[in-house]
C-alpha cells in the first residue's frame, strides 16, 4: 500500500514539474480564428493580385507599388488580428485556470518562438530585396514551422506537429513556384484551423 502511495506521489510531482516548465494556457480557439483570418487575407490578396493583372489604366511600376502596399497592409492586418485574438483568448483561458499568463514558462515560449521567426522575417526581406518573390511563401512556412518546433518544448506538444507539418509543406511548395499563395493559405489557414480545433477539443472542451 505504501509503495503504491509512493509511486502516486512521484507521478504527481512529475506532473507538477511538467506543468511548471511548460505554458499550457494556449488557446486552441485562437488558432482556429487565426486560420480564418489567414484564409480571408489570402482571398483578399488573390483578389488584389487579379485586379493588378487585369489593370490597364496605370503604368506597371505605379500599379506594382500600389499592389505591394496593399499586400503588406493585408499581411500586417492578419498578423495583428491573430496576435490580439491569441493574447485575449489565452488570457481568458489562463484566468479561468487560475494561472499566470506571463511567467517564466511563457517568457521562454515567446523567446524561443520569436528568434526563428525574426530570422525568417529578415531572410524573407532579403528575398524581396533581390526579387526572389517565388520563395517568399515557402520561406515563411518553413521558418514559422521552425519557430513552432523550437517553442513546442515550452508549451503543448501539439504545437510541434503543427511546426513539422508547416516545414514539410514549405519544402513541397518550393517545387511549385507560382502557387505560393495557395500553400500559404493551406499552411497558415487550413493547418491552424485543424490543429487549433484539435487543441480545443483535446484540452479545453469539458
């Protein structure tokens, strides 16, 4: 009897150590919404691109400048909405679970997610600088996937699989230059909705 209690105590200690080293208040619903934002953004970007291709009223350079500005604005809006939604829903989940949203584990999560993402962003800017536009979408998927894998050590393990899937998708998309927006929509839209739903039903829905 004492042996069973001893093993039970060890198991509880291990669980507490595991929880204290990982930020487990990530909201799966925020992932679903981020995916929806990405799909809407991809649709708007495709519409703007089609308008650019069909436009005959302006010079090529001025039309391209307008298109670039509109695409950047769409991307910034999607990212801002995803981040704000993620913070709000994660805060709500942490508060509901009586957990601190900004502790040592969440700080490690943010740092380990941020650095690969920053490197990827700078690399993509270099691709744009040299006119290698066809590899921008694959690069964003690959570096985002690396960021997820790197950060998964400090949060829910399912994030690791999201990262790996995005890396594989990004590598595949390098062989289909010109279809980057579709792969981008699948990675940031479809995969976020799928994995967000999995996380929601697995960890949040009672």
